[in-house]
């Protein structure tokens, strides 16, 4: 039996790509690319602001499913197709982590993303008391 546990976001998938949305082995937790799909339709809205809102909601849903707390996040990578969305990301970031002395590390990259994605998050966490 594998020590690896895999997790999915209810209503959101990677299409035909055979990968989980996240995996954990022991105390190490890593997401795949979390996208801003609407979980009610499993589709990407065209609006970048809505995608940013949904990408944070989807990450939160994934953390709940995996029983990972946001204060266990150690690193978040933000991929943006359009740098004009950075302020929107920062708005959600500060809402999630209001204390500037208690935030995970973060790196933002501007690059082309596939399939109409305008934002994608990847997160790592150290899960204490992991089974």
C-alpha cells in the first residue's frame, strides 16, 4: 500500500491529464497547478478577476479536503498570464495572510498559460502530525 495520499478539488479537474490535484507523503504536501475553474461547471471564466477569486477558493477547497491548514503552507507559486492581475492576487493574499510577519514564501511568474488560464497556483506545505 502506498504512503502517498492524493487529493482532488470537488467539481474541478485536470481534464484528460492523469495527475491528482495534490499529493502528500508524510508531512510533505504539494499541489499540482490549481486553476481558477468554476467548480459548478468545471470551466474557466474568461474574466481574469473572477479566475483569481476562484483560484483562491479552489486552493481553499483543496486544503480542506486534504486537511491542511493555511498556516501550514510554506510556499506558494503564482503563475500569471497577465501582470495586471497581480494586484488582484495581492488583495486575496493579504486577506488570507493579513500578518506580514506570518506569510508563506511566494514567487510570481508572468508566462503564457494553457487553455485560457490567466492564473494558476502551486502550493507546498509542511503538515505537522501527518499520518
